[in-house]
C-alpha cells in the first residue's frame, strides 16, 4: 500500500499577461474603450472589474487543474456545477494489477497527525518504519491511536479488495475501497468559478482534506495570477 500526500497541478498554465489581455479585450467591450485608455494599464483595468464586481468578464478564461486527492475530497470537488470533470475510474482501473504495483494508493489524511507517507506492505511494516524514522517515538505497539487505526483499516481494505479482484471484477471489488483512496480529477473551470470555489472551500468550516487541496491551489494561483486571485 502506498500512502501519498495530496497535490494540485495546473495543466499547461498560461502567463498571467495572456489571461489578463483576453479578459481586458472582452471587458472593454462593455465600455467601448480601447486597451491603453483609462484606466491605463491592463492590470488596473482588470483590478477595477474585480473590485466593481463585474465578475462575468472573468468567465472568458479558464484553468484546468489536476487534483490528486482522496475520494472523499473528490466527492466534494465535483459538487461544484459550473465545471467540466474527468476522474480516475475505479471500474476501469484494477489496482491489483502490476500497472498499479499490485497495491492501493491512499491519501495521507489531513486530520490525523503523524501519518507517514511511503510504501508499506503491512501494519507491522508501517510500525517498524515508524520506529526507524522516529527513534524516540512512543510505543508503536499501541494500536489505539488514530494513526495506527487508520493504517490498519487501509491495509484491511486493501486485502479485501485484492481478494475480491481475484474472484470478481474491479467494479464489484471497488465496493470495499475506502474514501481515503487516492483519486485523480481533472477539473476545468472559468476564473470566476475558481475564485468562488477556492473562497468557499478554504473556510474553516470545510473538511480538512478539501481545505488542504484548495489551500494548495490558492497558493499556486496566487503566485501565478496575483491580479486575479490575491484578493480572495
Ligand atoms: C462547509 C460545507 C458543508 C457542506 N455540507 C454539505 C452536506 O452536508 N451535504 C451536501 O449535500 N452538500 C454539502 N455541501 C455542498 C454545498 O451544499 C454545495 O453543493 C457545494 O458547496 C457547491 O457550491 P455552490 O452551491 O456554491 O454551487 P456551485 O455549483 O459551485 O455553483 C456556483 C454558483 O452558481 C450558482 N448556481 C449554480 N447552480 C445553480 C442553480 N441550480 N440555481 C441557482 N444558482 C446556481 C450559485 O450562485 C452558486 O453559488 C457543503 C459545502 C460546504 C462549503
């Protein structure tokens, strides 16, 4: 079993200037002004659109983002309707085959402290590795910690899944897969909708996994596109 952290990646990200120029040209239609006229530069023009709430103009540009996250987080992402999605299929992917290393891949949960990432063949292997990595760690034989209980549950699910796969199809066996199973989702949304989704999902009221993925995305878009995302 692999335990991996979540990640986000923008697919072939454009330069901010390119996005802003497109938004500017469309936005200026409303005012019948030319680029370079008041307010002068493209940055000030787009900033003023955003501050005035003229947000529909942001719908002219979009981003495709690849999320590697848990199924639980994926279920929440796809609730956002103004988007196009394609998600890794647990019907078509047989995780008991060599292509997937004969193993399940699960996401390190954001709400359980201390879960290690890596490849672990059993709970015992996890505990041994834990002792090696953290020489002064507490007694790893103690099963009643959320960390070890979670690892135990994931290993059990993997055993059940592989057993079922040997007798039935992946689409039958997937019924025993955990919500912390790793999934990959390609999500395409326009800039206005990304702003909405990120703002809604970084709130402290949201689930930790969703917050973690959206916070990573915020960091990424803020770095690349500060004019479009820095005021969330
Ligand atoms: C903290 C939190 C807890 C949640 N808990 C639950 C839960 O327990 N159970 C559950 O089922 N869901 C839950 N959700 C999901 C939530 O109900 C929404 O379905 C989800 O967040 C999508 O966001 P959105 O409603 O803004 O719509 P989006 O699909 O992101 O659409 C963006 C915007 O477009 C407009 N829009 C889209 N579709 C329509 C429409 N049909 N009619 C009118 N306007 C529309 C709205 O203005 C909307 O805000 C939760 C969400 C959060 C943030």
